[in-house]
C-alpha cells in the first residue's frame, strides 16, 4: 500500500515530503479522473487506510467522491466495500477503534458534522438502503455498520428519512434472516437504534414478524444461557413493546407471552451464574414487567395478567422467588416482576397467597418476604421490592386485606407460628427507622379503601410491658409519635394514622378520645421548626384536618366547631393552611406521585408512599375549605347533608319499593307463562278428546247398522245360519291350504339345493378318498330319499284335499238355496270335521318334517367341514411334495456345477503337466485296496 501511495504522489529521493492533505487530494483526483476500475479501486483502498489517521481531511475532501463511487460502480463489490468502510471510519465515533499513537485528536462532534453533511441529501440514505439488498458480504456488512453509525449520531432525522422511504424498514428487517451471524447480529444493533423512541417504526417492525424472528433467535442461542446476541434481541424487544400499546396487544394476541415461560426455568443448583446470564434474565424480567406495567391501560394489563397465570408464567416466577442460590439482583427484579403480575388481579393475588416457601415447616411466601423487609441486614433495594410486592398483593384486594388484619386480632393469633401481623407490628416498633416506615406503609395498604378493616384494627391490643395493662395499636402509635423519634419513623406513623382514620368516623372518635392527642398535634403545628421538621408539621396538620372533616360530633369536647376554634386560637387558619401545604411542596412528594413502585436513591429519602400522595391530593382541598367555613355555613351544610340524607332515604325507600314491585311483576309474568302453557296443553287435550268422541260416534253408527242387519238375518232359517258358518270355515280352510302349498314349494326348493350340495359332497369325497366321509354322505342320501318319499305322499294328500275343497265349494254354492235339506247339512258337518282332523295331522307332519330338515342341515354342515379339512390336508401334502421336488432339483443343479468345476480344474492341471487320476482310475484303485485288505484279514 505504501508503494502505491508513493507511486501516486510521485516518489522523489530528495525534497520535501507531501503532507497528508496533499496525498488525500491526489487520491481524490485519481478517484475522480481515472477511467480504469482498478485505478479507482486502489485509490479508494488507499483512502480507507488513511481515513482513521486523517479523518478530517478524508471526510472533507473525499465524501462526495465516495458517494459517486457508490452510485456509479455498483457492479464491483470490492470498491463498494472500500467506499462504505471509508465513510464508516469518518462518521463513526467508536472509541473502541485502535488508533495510532500519533493520531490526531479529533473533536467529539466531527462524526456528527460529517453525518449532517451526508444526510443533507436524503437520496444518500435511499442509496444506502438499496445497497443493503446486495447479498455480497463485502457490501452488506459495511452498509449495516455505516447506517448504524448514522442512526447513533442523527437518529431522529434518519428515522424520518427511512420511514418515508419505500420498503425502507422491510429491507432492514431482512437482515434478521441473513444466514451469516455477523450481519444478523449487526442488524440487531441497527434495529435497536432505528426503533428508539419512534412508535410508527416500532409498529412497522412488529408487523414485519419481528416478534417471531427475535424469539426464534433467542431460543436458538440458548435463551437465558445465551450470549450477547440474546441480550441484543431482548433490548430490541423492549424497544418495540415499551410504551407501545399497539405492539403490546399484538404480542399478547400472537400468543408470544406463552413462549416466555421456558426462559425462567431454573434448576436446583443456581450457583455460579455468569454475568451474561444475569444480564439476560434481568432483561427478560423487564420484558414481563413491560406487559403488565401499571402505566398501561387497566384492560390491557388485566388481560396480560390473566394470560400469564393461565400459561404458568406466574407459577414459574414464584418458583424463582422461592429458589435458593439465585443472585440478589435477579431475586430483587423477580420480586418486582411478581408484584406487577399480581397487582389488581384477584386470581393472581389468590394464587400468590397460596404459595409456600420450601422450609420446614412450610411458611407462606408473604411471611418469608415480610421477614426480609423488616430485617435491617437485608439490602435496601430488596426491602423496597418486598414492600412493593406487599402493596401490589393488597391493591384492590379486600380479601387479602382482611386476611392480614385478621392475623393481628386476638382471636386468631397463634403463638406457635409467625404471622404477617406479628412481623408488621414488630417492624412498626423496632429500633430501625426504615423498618418502622416500611411496616407503617404496609399496614396502611391493608386499610386502604376498606372501612371494615379500619374498624377491625381498632380491636388490636398490644402488651407493652409486664404488669401494665395492654394498650390499643392506635394509642401505641400516638405514644411513639409523642416520644420524638426519627423523622422517617414519625412520617411513617403519621401516614398510617391519616390513612386509618380517613373516612372512618369511629376511628376519629377513638383518636380524639385520648385527651393528649389534640394538644400534641396543635403544639407540633404551631412551633417554628427547621426544614427537616416541616414535613412532620404538614402531616400533623393533615391528621388534625381529617379529625375535623370526618368528625361526627359524638364527643362534646371535640366537635367540629370546637376544633376549628382551637385551631384559630392556637395556630391561626392561614398558618394552618400554610403548614398543610408543606406536604405537596416537598421535593420527594412529586417523585413518589409518579409511579406506584417505591424507588429511592437512599434509605433517608424514603418518606412518601404513592397511595398516600393520592390521599393528600384528595383531602387537601376539602380540609382547607372546612377550616375557612364559618359556623353558620357549617350549620347550613349540616342541614343540606341532612336533607340529602333524607332525600337519599326516600330514594332508597322508593328503590326498595320498585324492587319489590319488579319482583312481583316477575312472579306474575312467570305465573302467566305457566298458565298459558297449561291452557295450550288443555286445548290440545280437548281437541284430542273431541276427535276420539267423533271416532266413537262413527263406530257406534257402524255397530248400529250391523245390529240392524243381524236382526234381519235372525229372521231367516237355520239352513242360512249353517251356510254362513260353512262359508267362514271354508275361507279359513282355503287360507290354510294356500299356506301349505307355499310350504310345499319352499321344501321343494330346499330339496333341490340339498341335492346339489350332496352331489358336490360326493365328488369331493371321492376325490379325497375318505371312507368315513363317504359313509356319512350315503346315510345323508338315504335320509334325503326318505324325506322325498314323505313329501310325495304329502303332495298326494294335498291334491286330495284340493279335490275335496272343490267339492265343498260346489256343495256350498248349491246349499245357498232354500231347498237344501237337513241331511246334507249333517253330511257337510261330518266332512268338515274329518277335514279338520286331517289338517291337524298334516300340520303335525309338516312340523316333524321341519325338524328333520334342521337335523339334516346340521349333518350336511358337519360333512362339509370334514371335507374341507381333508382338502386342506391334501393341499398341504401337495405343497410339501412340490417343495421337496424343488429342493431336489436345486441339489442336482449344484452337483452338476460342482462336476463341471472339478472337470475344468483337472483339465487345467493336465495342461500344466500334472498327473491327474480319472474317476475310473480312482474307483479301480479303491477296489484293489479293498481286496488287499480282505486278503490280509483272511
């Protein structure tokens, strides 16, 4: 390279050497004027090598030439790569790049200046996006790095250019699908810079299937055990989801929350976590928190919380929470994450209440966490996280609030186990001011917006020391206040008392019942104390104002009017309002009001609770108005309140009356519906009965007609009656004869079939040569012959019956006249009796023939099965014979092949001159040997 530069500037043995600016100028001229691609490529390569040392000169003189190279030399990837690298070197402010010792110190804004110059023409960015479509590594990778450097320097401007560029974001998303990890990983860094603070680009990137691709990369790289690539993917996901409700909804609807669960599967051995794993898991927990953040819309947060419970993500987080060996910062962040997953979700809160720590005996997770919160040896951030978890557990959870308060009541205290209430009381009165504050705030959340628990907590009694009567929890809190403890402790107790007695007149009465409380508060408010005590004065003013605003005037000495007169005499109304304003003017008040999570730089700054700031904002104005009101205005207000209460009572009565009437109307509607149904049923029944009556009438008329006819027939003679009877009997005989004829035809058909079967059996038996089967078939044939003879005789009888039937019909026709004699009638009756007997005999004979046929069918079936068995055995034998013949043929073929091989080998030995004995010689020699042996034996 140095030789090329010397050639460009014209090497001279003597004389002054050219400066860097002159060398760069000559290289720029060469780039602009050379017609050969090789010369331009060499010149650009030389500029690249000088761009780090002479950054200002190269950027000033060569930028336009480099842009022209990008536009004109698109066909040569090498020169494009050199040009992009040179532009990256002059624009990037990367401090990690190595520089020579004599490198000129450039100001920090050099990169920003060159970036502004480069992006003055938006077409340069469009050109750069077009170059990113090149698959060549030497073009695509420098292009990605250059665009990332531009985004770092002028992110907002560049985001606007890319946003309006056609397919600009889509081209950048294609980098994630690149098979080369270097380009893919730098593409992640590029998208991180691109998506910072721009919701429109975030939406486009999300709908370009970014979530699917990023989660796939995280899984491929090993999830939490992965490297820096996993961290980059998580940072990009945070950019896409944070404060972007559209992307959050798309992430949830795409079932991507379920894919987060495997990230948090940790084993039993959690020792020796790498720093990268801790970072990855920390970002994963932040990603979960983004989806359920309290700043999101309540509906979206509730939907994500439900999804996390259903897919088991909450259960997995609780497993990490109770696991051993987890690093402290991961444990802290896990507690914060669980807090926001259960915040305001009754199902999740109930599940969290059922989680037990793996201890002996098992303890609820809430108790274990509270033990950490009131332990002053635990890290400050961990104690803050536990407090946040407890607050989220009680947020809009009246059931959980009741369970916590119940652990403080005398009837539910268990001396053998540690409860949440005992831990809170222990922390409330310990020597550690931070424990006092945390326990007070936690107990205040157990009373938040829950009048029942505020009244229940008044029952709690504490044993202060031996020999002294127990005091109430409310009284003990005021006692500690009067003892002048640390500011943090007093602030916590005052916040607890304000939350406790607000909107609870009974608690106000209990507080005022102690004669020392009001003088203490007025003394605190009226004194002129330092800056540190101003907050305490403001909280005391708030507490006294709550006692006035929620006072039901049940105590004669401390009615609303008397307390206001006391303030006016001892403190002054204006002074009181000024002291009340100290709360909202405190610098830490606005910080606590921003978000629910208690985040403080140091324990000393832990003074305000988020929910308490809401209470102050709600009560400050109404207390100020109450203080400035006169007694007449109070009376008017009381009258108005009473009128409103009466009006409310009347409205309530009317509402109750309307409810009762609605209930009655509903009952009447149900009765009407039931009666309508019954009416329809009865109508249907009546219609059916009418139709039945009509049918009965018709039948009655028909019977009446029949009876009339019968009465007329009764007037005729006995001969007519006999003829009527004979006609009915003849019809019956005709039907029976027809039935017998049908049975005869059926028997003939069956006999024909059986003859065919017998012939088949005979041929099969002869083929199988089975004497047993032949004898059986002979018997069957004989039986069939007997059956045939019986059938023939039956046919003769049937034909005779037919003849007699014709005679009977003829006589019946002849006997219909009035001249039939009584003797003929008696003869006909005799013949009828004989016919009936013969029919009975014939019927019994037919039944017997049916039984014989069934037995014959069984015998035929057994003979058929015997023949089938014999045929199967014959087939097996034939198959075995065929197989034996086949094996014999194979052996003969093998012997023939062997003889042929022996013969060929003998021929080869003879050709080689060896003496080979023929088979005949061998047989002769063997015979001679045998003869010699016989002689020896003799």
